[in-house]
C-alpha cells in the first residue's frame, strides 16, 4: 500500500493542498461556537463543560500548577454529566460563555490521538486509499484526533486497550506515539481554546460518519512508527489527558 501511494505523486500533492486549505467554517462569536457544539451532540458525541485558558498561561480552575490547563472537565462527575441533550448543552454554552467542552469517549465513540505530523501523513494515505475517514480535529499543541466508533464493551476485560497506549513499556514499540481514548477518557471537542492563543478545531467536521477504528489503525500506527523513527525520543512517554473520576 505504501509503494502504491508513493506512485501517486500528483494525487498526493492535491491531497496536501486540500488538507492545508480545508477546514470547516467556524462562525465567529458565541453563536458559531454553540452551533458547532450542537452539531457534535447531534452526531452523538456526549459533551460536558471544561476549563478554559486564564491569564499568564494559567487555567480557569485556579489549581496551582494545573498539569492540563484548559484541557480538563470542570466536574469530577463528567462521565455521568456528559450528554447529547440539546437544551442542556445550550444552557451550558450560554451560562458559561468562555468554557471549553470535552467529549467523553468509550460511550459512542473512541478517539485515536496521534502526533500532528504523523496524523497528517496518515490522513493523506487514508484518503488516497479510499478508506472512510470520520471526523478529525487538530490541536495546535501538536496532535491530530481521529474520531471513530467505540470498541464497545468486550466480554473479556483483558481485551480493553488503555487510553495511554504509548506510556507503558510493553506497548511503546508496538504503538509509538498513539493514544487510544476509550472508556474512562475524554478529549476536547472543537471549538476549544488553549493557552497561548492556540485552539482545537475541526479538519473534518462531525457530519462525517464514525468509522470502525480498526480500519484506520494500521496506517496510523505505521505513520506514528515512522514519526518516532525520524524524531527519536519524542512522544514515547506522553500519557493521555488524565481522567477525573
């Protein structure tokens, strides 16, 4: 597949241009923010309010030395609080106009979270190969998030893959740089603001159907392995955003 893709230089160039110029239109103001959040909920992504950036790269939670500023839920009950209910999301969005939102994974969807450079390469390969790709979000802090169907609840608990695949020694070589957010985890849902005027935004919006994660996994892991090989020591020990239980 790699050799075949490499021969399609013209198509690859067009895909690169498409990826650079393609981004769902994000209307300015709270109305655009609310519309995007409701679109995610309508696609089945359960949402809950999250922290947002404060002055001097701090987090709105005011926790001294917050390890994930503007990236975590505001409530420890985020898993039960997460909802797709339109009226509730509208209330949150209007009463908390600065808040980011997280989407809880492992209920309806999972997220395959990869280094940005590897993710862009993988997305080009997936599109060139005709593989169905669902919603994809880009985080300005260097990650690309592929939204997929959840794996569900396997009968055998040992079949669960943790959301920090790349932070355990036994999985480093097999899945370098990849984080699989599933049950007990979450990611920021666009539009979201990060410290330093960074953001999380859609590359492919939530109107795209969620694919089976296994259809993306081979190309994503291959791209991550190439990325780690080209950048030794990067992304091997970073954990997924912590769950707040």
